[in-house]
C-alpha cells in the first residue's frame, strides 16, 4: 500500500529558525503572591524552569538562548529581594554547573559585573570556563544588564579606541558598534518572548532586537514549559520576516 505523504502545513515551512530566542522571564512575584508566598519563592520556582527550557532547545533548532535574569533597574527592589536574588544566582550556578556542562551547554554572562559581589563573579567566571568548549546550546544569562547601560559602556570603549587612534570616527558604522557590545559573539535574537502579560521590552537587547519578532504571552514565568516554547517556535516559522524589504 502506498504511504500517505505527511502533510506539513505550508505556514510551518515558510522560514527556518529561530536560531536565537531571548526571553524576559517575568511574573515570578505574581506567581508567588497568588500562592500567598513571598516573592523569592517565585524566583526560586522561576529558576527551576530554566533547565527544562535550555534542554528543549536542540530539538527545536534553537542554538542560542538568552535570558534576562537581573536588570540594572532591579537594584531598586527591596534589599531583601535583591539579596535573595543574588543568593539565588550563586546557588543556581553552583548547583547547575555540572548539569549544564554535561548537557553540552555553553554559558556566557552579559551585563556589568562591576556591581556584583566577588563570590558571584568567581562562580560566573568558573561556569563560563567549565562550559567554554561546549557548542550544543549557547545560553547567555543577562545579569545586571540594561540595554542603555550596555550601549553606554560600548560607546565608552569605542570612544577610547578613537582617542587612542585605533579607530577612525569615519569608520564607525552599524558593523563597528556591535563589536563593542556585550553580545559581540552572538547573532541577533530572532524571537524575543516576554512572559506575564506585560507588553514592554524593559531595555532588553535594545540594539540587537531591532528586527526581532516579539511574543508577549500571559503565562507567568514559573508556569512556562518547553511545550509552550515549542508552540512559539512553530508560530515564529509562520511569520514573514522582511527586514524592511518588500516580499518577493
Ligand atoms: C521578574 O519577575 C523576574 C526577575 C526580576 C528575576 C528573574 C530571575 C529568575 C527567573 C530566576 C533566576 C534565573 C536564573 C538564571 C538562575 P518579577 O519579580 O518582576 O515578577 P512580577 O512582575 O510578577 O512582580
């Protein structure tokens, strides 16, 4: 008997990718409050979701995953919450290093490390070193990251190179500037997801997401699953990305 060919909906084959997914993990506080628990309980639940999402990436064809863990504005939260988050990051890195390394994940951090404590910086350095040879998934964790702050720091370095005669002002263009950004080794995100129903980008990857597709979804981050990521990836493939050009 002839085999019935598998019918693939036309929309799902329109584009490949996304190669790079970036996520604003929002809603931990509300998730905890809905359960009558302190906000940090929500952050711990949120941290637990990261592994499943990272591990789902290879099957979805997602090579780069960038997650927003702490913004330069998050220091304005209460001292208890900030200290709790810093302690969670230390705990997470210490606990997850082996699993991430074993899974073939390469981890990088972006953001300004200057304001972070020594112990956390050492753990971050160690995780980057331990996973430096991996290439299965490239996980980038934005920690003390702000898009404006990143552009300001990049501009400072660029200006220094001009002052040192290493770079001519006439040669500063769209190719040159991103080489000074924290993300200089990464491709731009194809898809940016924000959980928890808020439709704003909060300074996440400002330069890099100029042509990204966005998904603002209602799910609170601690409820986000690999399955939902899969649905968003399939949805992405139906989109007609023109980068300012006209469809052929
Ligand atoms: C936003 O939720 C979330 C954060 C500010 C922290 C994100 C951190 C994690 C998901 C956990 C740790 C991550 C890693 C990589 C270990 P919110 O507190 O703003 O929630 P709300 O809007 O409901 O108050």
